C-alpha cells in the first residue's frame, strides 16, 4: 500500500464540489486516511509550493490557494500516487481526459480543482506539511 497527498483546491470547494470529488475517491478504491478543511494563508501556500518559487506562476498560484478554504487529504491505495494523478487528469483542464476530476471540475490551468503529489518524496513532504502522525492513525 502507498500513500499520497491530495487537495481539493479553493475553486472546487467554493463550487460545492468537495462531496462529489470525495465520492469519486471512494469509488476508485482509495482509503481516506486523513482529511480536513483548511483556509491557508499566503505564507502557508508559499511554503507548500516552495519547489515552484522561481516559476512565473508562483505568485498567482499561491494567491489562488489562499483565496478560500480547501480540503487536504491523505489517500491510500496500491500505487496511490499514480492512481490519484490518473484520476485528476492533466494539469490543464482543457487537455484533461473525459471522466477525470480536472476535466469535470477544473476552471482553468491555475484553478484546476485538485492537487496530487508527483513522487514518493513529495508525497512524504506534503503529508508531513499538513498532518501529524497522530492524525493518520
Ligand atoms: N500552474 C499554473 N500555471 C502554469 C502551470 C501550473 O497556474 O503554467 C498551477 C496549476 O494549478 C498546477 C500547479 O501550478 O496544478 C502546479 O504545477 P505542476 O506543473 O506541478 O502541475 P500538477 O503537478 O499540479 O499537475
């Protein structure tokens, strides 16, 4: 079993799509090990996306991620990292396949509804950024 980290981003939360996204997560066979609603500050969003600090979209992305509440989750499944990225679809909703979360709930390249870790090291960092061990029992 592998764990990954996911976010229901502020646009999907504000649109009332958290429940539908969580239903899809269960339908696809993930176990939800951790889940909570947060309202990130700009500084907290910057810390989370630190790897992107030199990218041109960093300020816009962290403004968006701190613009309203989001839901952070730890998901468990076999091959969870790839499985969650497959369920999310391509980064740009316009290029995401039918049936993926970003296709259905994404509004734009930035406001693309969900986040998912891209590798075991990033999953470990991202889970630890938001959850303590006690919250994941
Ligand atoms: N993003 C953006 N503009 C871009 C590329 C990415 O606003 O040109 C945002 C988008 O919300 C994306 C996040 O930055 O989900 C992180 O980008 P990454 O390339 O890591 O994509 P992901 O792993 O989320 O698919």
